[in-house]
C-alpha cells in the first residue's frame, strides 16, 4: 500500500471515528463518495482502494 492510499485510509477512518464520537450517522460509501467529489481526479484509484481497505478492516 503506497503513502497516498494510507493517507486516504487514515482520513476515512478519522471521519468514521469522529462521526461515532459525535453520534452523527456515518456511511462509509458516502464518505468515500465525498472524497471522490472533492479530491483531484488522479487520486480516484487511491480513494477507491482506501475505501476497500477500510471496508475490509471493518468487516473483519
């Protein structure tokens, strides 16, 4: 896993934990989708990979 993917994994996990702590509803797909909409197009594959990594970590 390269540093860009690691960065996005950390960002997604931080958002999930923040939402959990503040009791906001959180949806992994929506978080990744928001990132895809706001980040540069060249990071698309890294964000998708980070989404899969976090999803795999949550499911076990």
